[in-house]
């Protein structure tokens, strides 16, 4: 180990920054966040530092560095682009045993500043010993995704209950078990969801009620949108819940790559529906969610796209609410957004479409019950989910209700996945093209002048078809 990691308390301590540019400003910002009294020495200040000076947040001496600037200072940072000056600051500080950091010159430093993840009071610091700041930043980005934004509030909660828990459990093992349960179970989830009051009540109850840890062991359902297919399009929250589930119920739209990210030990239950058995199966899924949650499990209901867009998410939570089961809903990127972006088709555009509508083209008794007059309005993009089987009817009705026959329409197959394929036609030609092409589900249809923009915008497409 080349450096000893420590966290310094510099609250109200005088700290010196030499330099007036952007990097100096960044270091000043960091010191201020840690509560230091900052003095800046530099002939000139950039805008950010000038503002801080005007607001009385920093002291400033408009001159070049002198050794006397170090008098009484607790810590010094050199951020000038003059190597000789940096050297002088380093030597003078070291002589006075003042910790000194020289930006980008590790050999002149007595301490280095790590890359940090700030969830105050929780702080994670990463250092590569000055060898590669970029590597530290990359690592930091990875950790950022794993640590929920409200981790700090979880730590504050732990602080509030530290003493009561100490009194309640004399044995340290018991205490550790208790905190493990709190910090990764439903109570933590309450905090992440802004239900801090509920979390307080749950801990309180667990501390007081000698044997009852009910609230900590209650099952819960996570209704999570998995996005359209590319695992990169998952939200941080979706990923976190996927990694702590005991059991996952998923359907056809969830790709294997996404399923791979679910906790390895979690039981996997496939509930993909066949169209004809829709109603019955949905009832069964609702009941299954309740049954599993009642067993105290963390149940992940993973759905393609967004659970509230043609996902029957509403029905599932209705049952949960009726049965008094705790649940969370995590939005996902819906197929329309995902497919449109990856196919280079903007859903709205100042010149071509001021509105966009999402409809389901699901056939009922061989027909499509849609408000055709509304859909055929000009300057509007129409996105059709589940529209492949009814493509002929769809194109015919839109033409019958006034859309021009040459209105472009795109069919996007398995959007955002490596198998994405985009087929472009018009209302008149697409049904014929699709009839002679092998098309794989799922597919999404986009109707509108915006489809023409694809030629200009789709340069980044990675899929193999056009
Ligand atoms: N809740 C989902 C939609 C469920 S309905 C969402 O928000 O995206 C199922 C329909 O979604 C499919 O028939 C298809 O029309 C569309 N769909 C979902 N994922 C898709 C994908 N990767 N590519 C194309 N269409 C998709």
C-alpha cells in the first residue's frame, strides 16, 4: 500500500489553494463542501471563484504565492500550471509539516485526493495512487450505479437508532444480525422510496417488540419495468431490486441478457402468456404474486418495457393493494422510446409531429377497436404496440380515415436488441412487404412523417437489417 487512506476533519480549518483556474475552483468547491475556511492565492480568478469571493465564501489574495501564505494553514493545494511554483509550495509545506497536494504531480504530494462517491454521511473514496485518475473515475462510475442515491439517509437512520439498538441487544452478534436485516431489507427499501417515517416506525417496533420482527420479514412485490431488451436500458433501481429478489416472475418480453442480471439464487418462474389464455393467466399471476409475498419473499415481477404501458401493471397492483401486500413500481423505458431511439426515428419533431399517441393494435374478435378519426389527425405520430397481426386492417383503416397512402410506416422488430431490424414502407406497401418477409416478435409500428428522418439519423444503428 503506497498511501494510507484517511478522512480528514477540516471543518472551520483554514485551508490554502494556490491558483485561480478551473481546477483550483474545483478543489475549492471540494474543500468548502467539507466545511473548510478557504483562502485562495492567485493574481487572477476565474468566474466561478470570482462569484465565490463576491458571495463571501472564500478569502482572496491577488498575488503570487509567498511562503508566508502557509502560516496557520491546515492543508494546502497547489493548482497552478507553473512547475517551479508548485515545487516551491510543496517544499515549503512539507518543511512546515502541512499536508500538501499538487495537482497532477503525485511526486510532489504528501497526500492525494481520491475520486469520491458522496452519499453523506457515507463517502466512498477510490484511489489509484495517482497512477490513473481515469481508471479511478471509471471505477467510481460503476460503484455509483450500485449505491442508491438515498444511502446517506439510511446511514442517518442507523445513527438515530444506534443507542436504542445497543440497549436492546447486548450481544454484538445479535446486534450485527439486526442491522444486517434493517440495512438490506424492506426497511432500507422504505428509505430509498422516501418512506422514512414508515421506516422509523418499523425499526421502533422491532426494537420494542421483544420477539416481533414482523415488519422486517414481510414479503414485498417489486413491479419492475425491464425496458425493451437492451440490458443497458435498465434503471439503477431496477437492477438493484433484481439483485435482491428471492423469486422472479418474468414474461416473454424479458430478454435472456436481462434475466442474467437477476440474483443467481433467485427462483425463476416463467409466466409468458399465450394470447388466447390472457384473462385466466393474468388472474393466476396476480394470485401467485400474493401467495409468494405472503411467504415473506421479495418477489420481483419483471415486465418488458414500462409496467404501466400496455403491461397490465395496474391490475397486478390492484390485487396486491386489496390483499394488503407492500409493493413498489419501477418505471422502465417503453418500447416506443427504445425502438424509436435505436431506429433513428424521433417521435416528435418541430416540423412534422407535435403529438404522439401510443395505441394497442391487439385484435378482439378479428377487429381493431380504435378511434380512427383521432389517429388519422395530421402532424401526429402513431405508435402501435401488438399491431403485427392486425397490420392489414390498421393500414386500411388509416387510409380510409384520411391518411395519405404514401404516409411512411416503420416496423421495428426486436428493437434495441442485437436482432433489431427495421422495415420501412408506406401504408399502402408495408402489408405486402411484411407478408413476404420473415418477421419475429416482438414488433412495433410507427406511423408518421418522422419515419423519413431515419435516413438522416440512423447512422449509429448497430442492428443488421434496414
Ligand atoms: N409494457 C411494454 C409493452 C407490452 S405490450 C412496454 O412498455 O414496452 C407488448 C408489445 O410491446 C409487443 O407486442 C410489441 O409491440 C411491443 N414491444 C415490446 N418490446 C419490444 C421490442 N424490443 N421491439 C419491438 N416491439 C416491442
